C-alpha cells in the first residue's frame, strides 16, 4: 500500500508522485509536498521545504535563488527573513525583506531557522 496523500481537490486515492509534485489523475490537480495541509480541526498547516511546521512570526532562510518578477533583483540563497505571516493562496508567506521590500513567497522555497 502506498503512503501517498489523497487529492485535496477531489479526494481521489489514486495520486502519484511526479518529480517534486503530487498529481491526481482524476482531476489533474498538482500540489507540492510542502504545501498547506488541512489538519484534523480544519485549519491549514504550512510546512517548509524540510517538512517543519511554520507559524506566524517565525524566521526562515531562503534555500534557492529567487528572481523577482519585473526587476533585475534576486533573493539570494541563505537570506534570512524574520517575522513571516502565513496567508492563504498560491504564495503562502507574506514578509518584508531588507533591501527589497514587501514580498510573497512559497513555503517550499524556505526552511525554518
């Protein structure tokens, strides 16, 4: 029996892993393993790239160079970001980065400090 999660969109148990994503063959929904997951109480649990649970106010470190759309700036690997806020949506971290300003990040590109 596989230990793959069920699809969060349609509830199908026939999910499979494709590189770093889980895919549902029934509804074509794709999601990352570090994405938000529903807890037993119905609230979302956000996890970083290593699977650690994130909370509002945590400090995180960027694990990959991230190009900023529309500019020539880059958020470099190892940059520490303090006091994050978790929000619903595609980019689930709201933060303020020194020298860059307010940004939204995906939790799969950070690790908890």
